[in-house]
């Protein structure tokens, strides 16, 4: 009797172990949210109705007599745009303030960070407008929404700071949370402006030229 076992015969030990699968409902929800977000961004990119205002504003910014300051605002001495670096100040301060708001006894420090973030938002915005003036139409359209989200965040944090200084801490913290939400939308739009066209032929070159 031949007791030799063929090597190709599966054995209990050779069977692949079942791999854990992510919850299908969660994956579907994430896919749907991603689809809606990308659809909204595409709508912004294709909103040609704003083009006359965009072109006029871009021409106006390019016509400002900034001299060598323009190159500084656009990060030419650094070899890359200055705006992404400058936005770290308000974003870092406001995110840190949100953390401190959850720490008992740290609300005063959160107030200081809220104020520092507001001060840092101004140079970041100026550098951003200098970059935006050189963007092609699709990116410039999204840039308008990016600027509006930034303005909403600054407005929320300005109200928050006012409430905090007047002793209305709870209301100030709520305004900070609203500002943080606007900041998240702004950040997502800014990332889209900076990186989305790299998936297109010649996209990286366009980003480099926009930064120069």
C-alpha cells in the first residue's frame, strides 16, 4: 500500500489563515464621504462663473508695487512657497488651544494661543494671496473657497478670543471648535490646490513653476 502523500495535497497546516476584513459598512461610509468631497471639489474646479472676478483680482494682486517683497512672500529665497510654512503658526496654535481647552486649569494658556494664532494668520494670508495670483484657473477657483474657509476660521477665532477675554469662556470654546472645523476644510482645500494636479501629465512641473 502506497502511503506517500502528494506534496500538492492541502493539509490543515497549509491552509491560509483567514484575514480580518474591515467592516463593510464603515468602508462604504468612507467611500461615500470621499466621493461627495471629491465631487464638491470638482464642482469648485469647474465653476467658470467666477472666472471674471478671479482674473480681475489676480491682475490686481500682480499689479501691486511690491518689488522684492513679492519674491519674499512667495518663498523664492527658500526655493519653495512660504505660505505652507507660515500657516503652521495659526494651525499649530489653534489646534494646541483646542487640546488645552480640554485640560482643567489650562484655559488661560488656550486664550494666549488663540491670540498668537490670529497674529500669525495675517502673514500667512498675505503670502497665500501672492501665490494665488499666479495659479491657473482650476486651482484659482478652489483657492477662492480656500480663502473663504480661512476667513471663516479667522472670524470664529476672533469672536472666541473676544469672548474669552470678557469671561465668557464656554462660549469662546464653542467658537474655537467652529473655527477648527473651518480650518479643517481650508486645509483640505489647500492640500488639493498644492498636490491634486501632480496626478496629471506635467503636474509636478506646474507646481514648481507656480512656486518660482
